C-alpha cells in the first residue's frame, strides 16, 4: 500500500498511510476497498488472501495500534 499511500505516492496527499492516525481514521474505507477488490488497482500487485484477511480482521477489531 505504501508505494502509493505514503511519501511521494499518487494517493499520499489524502491517504497517507505512513501515519497511523490517517490509516485508523480511514479504516472503514480501507476495508470497503479491499472487500470490493478495488484496491490495489489492477495495474498494481494484488493482496494475497492472507494479507487481505489480516487487514480486514484488524479493521473488525477496532484498528488498534499494537
């Protein structure tokens, strides 16, 4: 996610996921994007089932910092 969602990435200005607070605030949107398979976009490497499930479980558990 970070190549686009951090630093100079295309989506970093509004979705800077290098900042925990931003990622946590947008967790519902992140989960929706993962469930609908719209992120990552088709031109980028996809998430494995394990990665997607880990992110969805994290959101379901309140997106806490550990």
